[in-house]
C-alpha cells in the first residue's frame, strides 16, 4: 500500500509538471533573462559608435529588403498584412538610417546630450509596432485585397497618418524623454513600444491558429524579439552600453527573422506556381506542356544511349454518355479514377499525364515492347478493380521508340492509331500495338 501511494503521488506530480510545463519554462526563462539583464546593466562594456551605426544601417537594409519581398508576396497572394508591413518597414528603415547617421555624427563630430533618448528611435519603433497591430486588425476585416491599386493608395494614407500621429505624439511632449542612470528603469519610455509589441505578439500567436505560413510564424517570433529588445534597452543607463547594444542586435535579429519568413513563403509560392504550371488541376498528373517536355528529354536521352522507351495513350470510352446519364460530377470522377490508376502503377521515373479532356498518356523510360504491354495491362486492371461505379471502358494505344517512330509526332500518331482501332469494339483484347481493355 505505501508503495502504491508513493507511485500515485509521483505520477500526480509529473502530471502537474507536464500540465504546467509551459508556465515553468516561461518562469525559468524570465529568471535567466533577469539575471542576464542585471549583469549587462552593471557591465562596464562600451561599444564603438561605428558598431551601432553598422547595426542600424544593417537593420535599414534588411527592412528595405523585406519590404521588396513583401510587395512581391502581396502581388502574388493579395495578402493585406504583407502590403501594410511593406510600407511600415520602408518607413522604419528610413527612420533608422537617419537615426544612425545622426547618432554617429552626434557622438563623434558634435557635442551630443547623452542624457536624452532619441525621439526618432522611439517614434520609429512605436510606428512599426502600431502597424503590426493595424495589419492584424485590417486582416481580420478583409484578409485578401480586392482592388490592389486602390489598396496600395489606401494603405499609403493609413501608414502616412499613423506615422504623422506617432511623430506628433512624441514631439509635442513638454519634456524630452531622458535617461535616469541608477533608477530601477533608466529608460521608462521604452516600455511604451514594449507594451505595443506585447499586444502584437499575442495577436500573431492567436493568428497562428488559423494561419501557418512561414511569415506568420516569423511575425510572431519577431514581435516577441522586439518585446525583449525594448525591455533590454529600458535598462540602458548610457548610450552604447551593454543593454543598449544588445537591444539593437535584437532589433536587427527581428528583421532577419521576418525577412527569412518572407523568403521562405515566396520560395514556397514559386514552387507551387511552378507545380501548377506543369500539372493538371483535376487529376494532379502532368499536363500537356510537361508531357511534351518529358518526351523531348526522353528522345534526346534515348538517341544518346540507344535505349528504347514507350508511350502509352489512354482514352475513356463514352465519357459523354456518362455525363449525360450520371452528370458531369460523375464524369469528372471517372477521369480522376483513371488518373489515380495510372499514378498508382507508375514507377518513380515514369510520367503519367493528362493531355486532353479524357485523354491520358504515360511515358515509360527504359522499357521495350513486352514490358510496356505488361504495364498497360496492370493499369487497366487497377482501374477495373477500383470498386467504384459506374463501370467505365478505356482504350489503350502503345508506341515504342524507335521502332514505332523517332519523333514525338510519329510516336503519338502510332499510339493514336492503335487506340482508335480498338474504339467501339465490343470485345477488347490486349495486344501490343493494337491495344484496348474493357474495364
């Protein structure tokens, strides 16, 4: 009994730990971060002004690069978040470029009051945080742009208005924000953008429940990095100290994360477009264009290696009667059934394709007459035994390179003649070169 109770207690303990593991992990991370921040605050580290300038200029270049990629994404997907953030990062990049040059000149060329916080820094960071939230709000209303031209003009006005109001807010403050060395929070004004980025982090985390693109995950991570950035710089007691430098590194890192997410999304979109351009939308097989490309490649390879390949042509019989009797949905399903049968019995190097309404082809590399005959039979059997109704009939024609033709036109002509020789016959028996199968 005592052993059983001890086992139950241990099991209960680990269930509690598992249930609250996220809370425990967060508490551990916050404790570690607080210790790190305390060490940085008391560090004597002083960065080179040129390093800070390089960091902000790098952030500006990354921001501009992201904006360009976000515009490309908007043109492809009409995603409003991409459009708003593109304009937002352009402004943020311009502000940071100007701030970096002003800061460098102030530190090395002219006398600069190091007790004041840069208003341009606060305005630019606050502006970007507000636009992250604005993008979320707009996306919830109408996620996809309907009229891109008008949308771009509207977003320009929105971003311009937000930038103007943000600037007015900071520049009408009676007393410029100052650094208070020795205080618990030397730069309390940086908590304002930190709070905005907290809201953005929560918003993009909720958005991940319904959107899971690389950019969506990147925006969530970047928002969190910006929260840490402003919490870190709020402990900075002088320009270029350790918290100040780390905050700028985190800012640039957040830009890198967002840019990486956009590049991954654009690469996936490009791959998707390329796949759609080469595939049939109904069956997922290669389309006519891709079929011709494969045949041209096989002709060149076979001429070089002196090896044969086969071309199978398939055609559904009486598709019009199926459409008239059962409806076009059933007719489309019959086309998909044939496509599935061809795909299921094809090798990795084979290319099944739909090159017409109810016309299909399969390119079989490294195959002669006998092998092509067996493959065609298996494909016909696969469709005959798929267990779906209504039963359909498919005719097949075969042509083999080089004996049946040495060009694409001749191979198609030979296979097509063999296919139509079987069309309409009541008894269909499989013979190479003159082929059909009743399914």
